[in-house]
């Protein structure tokens, strides 16, 4: 087995990152995150008859819904043509003719795209965090930092799926369709299926097994990571009744989220070879 050259991965990653900076993708996504974060943080409690920056628990609960819809979609759009796009443009054979292994090319693509996504996420939500720090204090910033980190991990999980799709798909059209299907399934359909199972089974479905099903969706892991620590919000979402506290350990949930990043990349690596 050939040794992985970190410098080769860095060259590909830098190329991908520069391209995203050059076409202002990072700036556009950061602006979207900033605007939406500020608007939702300020108006997130409007349905309770109040506006303004309230507690950090209410603010994060409001932002979680934004991130679950927006970050996976952006990550999938960012990565779905990483490999299949090069193949259709005819540049993949040129890249593979260089002293570069397929694994180094794949990892370089992923690292570069992850860097662009990370800069956009940190810059976008970070600007909103400055205002939240001014309004809510230093302790709020600690929780908000955890929210930004988990948002980035969620983005990496879906970016990894996008790269896997890009390797498996035969053309960009099918890759884009598969990416949209993944977004619909994990963000919109999955929880509805679980709710339907609970309703149809009239509660007879094993509640010990239900939390495991939640861990099979990175969007649900992200939701639990950011909500379970706030008692009032946890009761509001109903997580206290369906998710045991023993499984809500942030390190355990973080490790499971990391597996969601590694597993699709492993499949992509196997298929690309």
C-alpha cells in the first residue's frame, strides 16, 4: 500500500479552497448565515409574543431549525460534483495522470471543500455571535461556540455524503438528484417516518430502540447535541420522554457524528479505487 503524501492532499485542498474564494461562494454563504442567524435570534420568540435577544437556550433552539434545513443543503450542493464534475469536464484523467493517488485526490477535494464550508460557517455565525456576546454575556458565548462547532460537524457529515454520491454517480444530473434526495430524506422525511411509526404502533414500538433510530440521522444528532442540555427547551421538544439521558453525552454524540463523516468517505474511497 502506497504511503499517503500530506503535501499532495494539501495542494488539491488549496486549489479547491481558492476556487470557492474566487467565485465568492464563501462570502455569499457567510452573509446568508449571518443574516438568517441575526433575524432568527431576534424574532425566534415571536410566536410566544416576544421579540429581541432572550436567553441563549431560546436563541440556540431557534437557530437549530435554521441550521438543520440550511447547512445540509449547502454542504450537499458544495460537494455533489466534486468527482463527477471533473469526470464530465475531462479533467479527472489529467489529475490522475499526475503523481497523485486516488485517495490523495479524494481527500484533497474533501479537505478543501470542508475548509470553505468551515470558514463560511464560522464567519457567518461568528459575526452573529459577537452581537450575542454583547447582549447575553460570556457564558452565552461558550454555548454558542458549541453550537457553531456542531453546525460545522453537521455540514461535514453531509459533505461526506455528497462526495460519496459524486463518486458513485455516472453524471452530474444523477448526482444532483441523489443529493437532493438525501436532503429530503434526512431533513424532511426521516422524522416523519419515525413519528408515523409511533402513531401507527400506538406506543407499542420499543422505546428502548427508538433513540437508536434517532442516532441514524446526523440532523437528529445535531438537534440533540444542542437542545438536550437546556431543560426547558428539551421539554418543549419532547426529547426528555423519548431520548435517555445516558445517550445524551456530548462526547458520545460527537463520536457518532464523526462516524457519519468517516463512513461515507470510506465508501467513496473504496468505490473510487
